[in-house]
């Protein structure tokens, strides 16, 4: 049980890291922050995937939104020419980031970290 709660605590730390990074990304528009998002998401996945913690298991649908949308962000960025983000790519990135942000908020709310 102690290991499960340790995993949950570490997951919440990474969720907070992701939320903070996204806030900075929205504020500054610095695409270099995608690397920081990637690191947080990879750690969240490591902690959540296959966990015996019932809470982390229950978060699977929202986590799948985060993981899937970030994978799509990577795909969109790979299609940009010379790292230039055109209007179409920007629209796609905004939608994917919005989806991730919604899932982060839903998880934080489910964990009692923020009000509904």
C-alpha cells in the first residue's frame, strides 16, 4: 500500500510539473517547452502504466487523452518544415494542447487538487 501511495504522490508531482509547463507554454509560446512536457508525461506514464494503485488505474481514461494527444503533437511537429509552425500546424497544436489541458484539469479535480 505504501508503494502505491508513493507512486500516486510522484504522479501528482509530475501532473503539477506538466500543468506548470503548459501554463508557461500558453503564456510564452515557447515550443522548447515541449521537451519539458515530454519528460513529465513520460514519467507520468511510467508511474501510471501497470500500477497496482487503484486511483492511478482509475485515471487511465484521462491519462490516455494526455498520452495520445502528446503523441499527436510530436507527429505534427515532425511534419513542420524547418521547424516553422504554419497556421494549420498551429491550429492542430492548439487543439491538442487544449485536450491535454482538459485532461490535466479533470485529473486534478478527481484527485481533489482543485475545485470543480
